């Protein structure tokens, strides 16, 4: 523990004022339940940005999720102008790209629960992939039509013997690799420096991305969104893919050039794509992506559905709170 970042809390003098901007659902109830049980904490739960900003003047700490850049800028401005006591911000999301370039006061310590949702996000990524490989959308449509027709069998494939390129070997990427191996998949990882990682069979530097794409049947995107990775999967990268590649994106929508993705799906360069993220979100109903028959879309909910993950998030929040204030009972 870095003692320079620890503030001693003295019980019985005043309540620690914690604001929770609960704009998303995952982990919300678990966090509220655990923090509300702490006798030395007063928890203010805010549903909107406006409510959050209104509660900031008395706040010692702020718990929140990642948010769009415009909201992040408004929040940062309010913290500078209206939150003289705020010394801690804790993110319930691993990604904080909405706050990229946003300046916060130096007194504010930033913590997060990075990796808490990695297992369920990896599970969702594999579900998207298997949906594409086994042609489940066709099966579901036939079921809805009460039609028994095996003619789509020729378009089905298998994971066994395939090579998967996992772009981004953070917590989520490693969890994807762990789930892919039992299917008989060879795993390649892409990181910035290409340093060997035991979770994959081989690791490549980001500079060798196109070489990795040319060797792979499946591309899993789990890399953080930065200036360097924005539109990482552009037309040139998609052109480097093997004909008939499957692509799954559980990173951020902007990691992929969506116009190029549409063309790659239409041309057959990609046999199919599964995306849990898009740019913008929600994806407008006029976006041409919706017209691609070999695309599976879920509305940025890969983190949902795991009570185990939500408990990890809540417990991680209590741990961070304790480390920040040495709070009894946290």
C-alpha cells in the first residue's frame, strides 16, 4: 500500500460522504448493499449526471462507471469547481476511455476494479463466436418459422483446429484464451511489446498485427481504446485477414472502422462478425451494419448476468475504500 495515498479516517467525528453515480446496472445493487451497511459512510446514490454534480460539494469520494466524453468533461469541470473535498474516484468499469484527456485535480486518487468482469465478458465473446460458427441465427429463424431444413449445414464450421488471434491480452484477453483452448484452438496474442505470455501459444507485438491476421481464422478484439488503437481494424487490417475469417469485438466500437467492417462482411472477407460495442451507441437504426446477415449484435451488455462478477466488483470497491481511508469494517 502506498501510504502517501492513504487518508486516516476517524470514526465518530463525521460520516464519510460517498457519492455513487449509478448510471449502469451491473454491480449496482451489490455496491449499494455493501456500502450502505458501513456505519461510518453516508452513501448518496444518483441516477443522473445532474444529480451527481448536485451532490459533489459534500463528497469525499465518488464511485462511477465509464461515461461518454461529454459527460466526463462536465463532471471534471464540476469536480474542479464544486468538489473541494473530493479525494477519490473509483470506477466500476475497467475502461475509462471517456475520461481520456480529461484533467482532474491532482488530489484525486483514481482506483478501479479492473478484471472483475473479465470472465463473463470472455464468456460472452465465446458465445458470439459460437453463434456465428454454428450458424445459430439461421437455426433460430427456422425454429420461428417451424421449418426443418438442413440445407444450411454447408455454411457451418467448427472451432477445432482453428487459429485465434486475440488482440489485447489484458484480463479479458487472457480469459478468452483460457476458454478457447479446450475447443482445440491455437491461440495467438497481440500486445504492444509482444512479450511471451503463458495464456497463449504465441505472442506478437502490435507492429506485427497484419502478419497475425494473415495467420488466423478468428480475430478477438479485447484491446483498450487509445489514440493508437482507434480504427486499429481499418480497411488495410481487414484486407490482411484470411478470406472467411470470423471477428468478435468486445473492446470498444471505435477500435473498428465500421464502414470497412460492412464492406468486409459484404465481400465475404469476413465470414461473420459479432459485436457487443459500436460507434455510436446506441447504433442508429439507419446504420448499414444492421443490414448485414452475417452479423450478430448485442447492445454492450457483455458484463451482465454474472452475480459472481458483481460480488467481485462490490468487494473490490470495499477494498479500495478501506485502502483509501483505512475505514473500519470495509
